[in-house]
């Protein structure tokens, strides 16, 4: 783990008493340009010292209820908005965030970019008011123009920006309207591309579809059924990945007109993992443990495409190298691994050891059109 990366938010003028909110997504264009999405800012708080209560019981201690002492995504001290889980409606008044904006949280710096030293080098604050819950960020590896894509699940839309972030050039979906047709999403979460820039959007938290678009963003088809289990239960539509052979893997119930076929299904033990990363040329599937209904795994896990467990690492906690509700991951050309955590409210960078076994490293990304 690279210490003191990124630099704290408090380095910015007017942010001395503030820290990162729930960190939703990360994308490393290069070691010197790493995008991070977060749900606003939270007050910087000092963690209380643990206190044991031996008179009450040998294992009873304070704080209790969460590890670490607060959850950046849930509870009283959480970044807005609420209604994060599948099935929840962020627009339902019962799910509304109950904090005081400006005191308990600030809706600022939803999109920031770091350099290799962890300094903030870009602040896309001009889009803060438009973003409602930015979920994931990408650049198409087959696009020489390097447009930046942001999926916002609360907005029910996918936004395409110029490489410098100054101009919004395309919106897919109807912002702030949910649905399940060629013009609407229902809380989309992630996307991926094939070499011809055909795009697939996982729709998603409340939707039950994978939606296919052509290289221009025109709707082609969709598949998925409402009776499918939610993605937090089986980990199906939360994130999609594609490999060199440009084959998309999906669950058994696919519609015949989708233009894809199911190759295999991993064992049910894999289904508790909801973050499936890009499959790289060595044909290994990377996953991140999810704090879901099946328990807090707090691990990076590696399986092959036949669903065979290879290895895992990670522990629960807010210490350096620990994890709490991992939500996104990315690698750069040097093999550095970046992991976003919504619970811990942070982004961590892991650098390969000099003597590391390369067979056990997460593969570097393939940027086919980039020079």
C-alpha cells in the first residue's frame, strides 16, 4: 500500500475540516491521471480510542456496530444521498438523507483527479450540481479521443465528457427519470466496451437488464427479466467485463435476440461477490468482496473463468491496507492497483513489490487505441 496517497482533502483552502465522502468509483487513465468519484464531503473526525468493558463481558468494547467507527455510506455521519442498496428508491422521501447540508456533509468535489504523488490536479466541480450519485467512471480503451464516461445511478443516466472535462457531449438515458426502455435506465451502475466500441451498460441497482448500444450510443437491444434475483444477492448485473475475444458473459436467462451467449456459470460461492472486474488477457476473473447480505468479506479475490478459486487477500478495517465496503477498482500501466471504498470513504493505491510474483498480480489494462 502506498502511504499518504492521495493527499487529504484538507489540503485545499476552505476544506481544512473536511474529508472524503463515500468513494464510489476509480479509473486510472495513467499513473499520473487517476479519476475518483465520491458522494460529496464529510467532516473530518478523530476516531475515538477503543475502550474495553471487562466488567460487562470479555469481548465487549466501544465503538460497536461498525468497523471502523463510522460508515461513510450509511448512518448519521454519511455522505448524501441515501438509498444506496439495490431495490431502494433514492427519490422516496423515506429514503432521503436526514443530515444538514453544509454541516454534516457538503456536495462538493464529486469528481477529482490525482497525479502519481496523490495531489489533486483536476477538480471537476462544475458538474457537482448535475451529479446526483456518480457511481463509476471510465475511458473507452478503444477510443483515441479518450472521452470520459460517468455512470450516475441516481440520475438514471450515463454522461460522456470531453477528455478535459470541460464539455458534456452526450447523455444516454433520460436524466432523473427511471424506466426500462430504449431511453431510460433504472439506476445504472457500470459499463464496458468491445473493440468496435459497442457498449454494454449494467442496469443495474434496480433495473434487471444489460443494455447494448452501438459505438454512437444508439440503443441496440437489452436483455434481462424482472424476476431475476437482485444483483446484491447473486452479483450478476452490477459490473460487466469483457476480454480480448470480445465475449460478454451473462447469466443463464438471456433473451435469444441479445446477440450473446452464456459460456459458463461460476459456482454459487462466487455469487456473493458483486464487483466483477475486467477480464484481462491471461483469462483470469478479478472480483472484489462485497459487504452484502452474505457477509463482510473485505477481500480481493481471484478466480479463473471456470470459477476456480486461485487466491485472495485483505482484511476488514480502516487501517492502511484494510478494506471496508469496496466498490470499485482499477489498474494502471505500471500495475498499480487502486481500490475505492464507500464505507471507509477513501481511495487506496497498491504498488507491486519489486520481487512480486507476476502471475499473482492484477493485470495491467489494455488500451488498444491509445498512444
